[in-house]
């Protein structure tokens, strides 16, 4: 699996976290999986390209779309995953629409519902990535 041990651990732990209801962890781990798998894929194969030692996720997405590793729709959905992860990782004030507490107030739905929805989307993205031709095993 491109991304090595980090991607494999993220995949395994994301699945376990989702099953056990650890939805914040699921979102974070699915983002880790996506970033590591996609960036690690770029320097592989005949059309390999050298990457800087640190590459932004947006740059990785642009490069992957340009090489037809993922579609533009995949890239847009992965940016959505990033937008779900960022307010969990980085502080957002209550006035920020991405703040979980703000989402709860605005929608009148419990935090657990938002987190389950976000984690379900994150897992669906991980599964979509793993099913792409570049990452399939056994064919």
C-alpha cells in the first residue's frame, strides 16, 4: 500500500475507530490515510515525479488529478474531508460555521449525529480511494 506503515495503520485504526464509535478519530485517520496514500503514490511507476520533502494536500490532489490517479470529483470530496478534519484539529471560535458546537446550535441536532455523519463520509472516502485502480490489490 502506498504510504507504507503509516497508511496501513491509519486504515486499520480508522475502521476500528468507526466500529467503536470513535468518530473524531475516524475523520482524522481517514484524512491521514488519504494524504499518505496519494502523496506516496506520486513518486512510483514510470511516470514518477519527485516531491518535496513536505507537500501540501492541495498540491497532492492537483498532481493526482493531473495524472488521472483520482477524478476531480474525488479531489473535491477529499477537500470536503479536509474541511471536516480541520476544525477538529485546529481551534475554531463558536462563531465559525465549521465549529462543532455551532453546527449543533444551527441544526438542533446532537454532536454525535454530526460526528457520525462526518465519520461515515470519511470512511466512504477511504473505501473509494482503496477501490481506485491505482490502489487495488490482486489484479
